[in-house]
């Protein structure tokens, strides 16, 4: 299935975790490898709240209390916390920028709710963990033929391990023909619902006084978001002869 993000969905829906006030779930929010389009990268770079986050994160990493584990980081005073798992922070900012765009274009994620559903415009392409995404290097697995063609090693390659990785992982091996398969809906993958921090409505014109019709006034609460209205959930797989024409 959806792998790590499915865990996030289940954890958020479990009442004992008390996530009623949490945003999400969002598929890239578990620290997995995320590649973004140029359009999203530009939108993120131009977002003032993301710029503020980067400024604070840099200050924390430069002046915060050094720590190596989650428990050690949590023990530091709040003002001196360093960033632990910065990928989660970047993922959240990407999610927030996307949902802000969705709110402006459709109204969903605002107190007024969504307008007519259009064609989903945001593609999420899941990279399978098994055989593709390797948090740690496994020498026995890399001994199998063809592993270098699609494997990505992302963690824990230090000076002691580097010679073994260099010998086993041939990054010049061509990628096999692959296709982004979008044949299933987000709901079929298990991502049927999400919550976002409600976008504030635009300021009222002076002549309107306090009147805002029947739309509830924004108070910073959570608003529902239906992923299938805006996202296409796809997965990367090796192409078959039947779909070689669509291989990318």
C-alpha cells in the first residue's frame, strides 16, 4: 500500500493519540524521500512563512543545544531545541503551501467549504520502498542482479561503509523503463480524508460592517479537505510491454 504514510493515517485516526487538532495526514509527512516539481519548489521558495521557518531552523541549528536522539533533543529547553528530522518540517511546509493554493482556487480548506470539484491537478508519485528506497545500505540485497538500476541509498553512509557502498552500488546503471501508474484513486490507497488549518477569509470591505453572511468566521480551527478532489495518487513501477509507450 502507501507504506509509511499509511502508518501516519492510522496513527492520526487512533483516538488514543489525541490528534484531533493535528493537520494531515499528508503522504510525504513521514520523512520519506520527496522530490518536488519546479512549480512547487518556486511556490515554496516564495512563501514568506517558509522563509521564516528556514530562518528559525538555521538559528536553532547554529545556536541550539546539540543533540543526537529524539529524547535528548526533547530534553532541551524549548528556546534551544535543535531541529530533529528536518525532512518532516520541509514536508509540512510543502503540504501547507499546496493546501493554501487549493484553498485559493477551490475554497476547500476554508470555513466556506469546497466549490465544484475539478480535475485533480497535483500528482503524488509514490516510490516503492521494497527494492527502490533504502534507508540503510544492505550488502546482501545489493548483491542481487539489477539492484543498482533503481536503488537509492539515503542514510548512514560514512567513511567506514563508503568502500562497500562504492563497490556494490553502480549509480551509472541505467534505470529500467518505468511508468507512473495513476490507475487507482487516493481513497483506494487509503488516503480518503485530511484536515488542514483553515485559511483566514479575506478582509471585509469597510461598508460591509461585521456582516459575513452564513459563513462561520475563521478562528484558526481545522477544516476538512478531500484529497481525491485535488490529488492524483500514483506509484512508480517498472513498465510492462503493454504500457512501454507511456514509460518515462
